[in-house]
C-alpha cells in the first residue's frame, strides 16, 4: 500500500466537495464513515512512525557516544605504543 494514496484520496474528496458546494446534509454517511476510518488509520501510522523515529534517535545517540569512547581508547593505545617505541627503539 502506498503511503500517499490515503492522503491523495482525502484531498480529492475534499476538492470534489468544494467544487460541488453541496450542503453538509448531502454528504453520504457511508463515505464519511470511510473517511473517518482512513483518518484513524493514518493517525495510528503516524504515531507508529513517531515511535520508530524516537527509537532511531536514541540508538544514534548511543552509538555516537560509543564511537567517541572507542576513538579515545584507540588514541590512548596509540600514544602508549608510540611512547614505548621512542623510548626503547634504536
């Protein structure tokens, strides 16, 4: 299912309603019910996407901290090796 099809359906229905300028009482209750169901579905999808994005952000922040810690350890190890080589290498 394409994620934009629901939005495009809603836009086309709203444009049709604007063009015909029907009174609110002329709206088909079934069509309105379908729209309500689609909006509810879209809200659920958006909230799921928000949770996923938050989880990804937390994971990115954790990995960024781990990267800097690893880089610090590698720098420390390199400086120790360099010090030993300068001290005892001919």
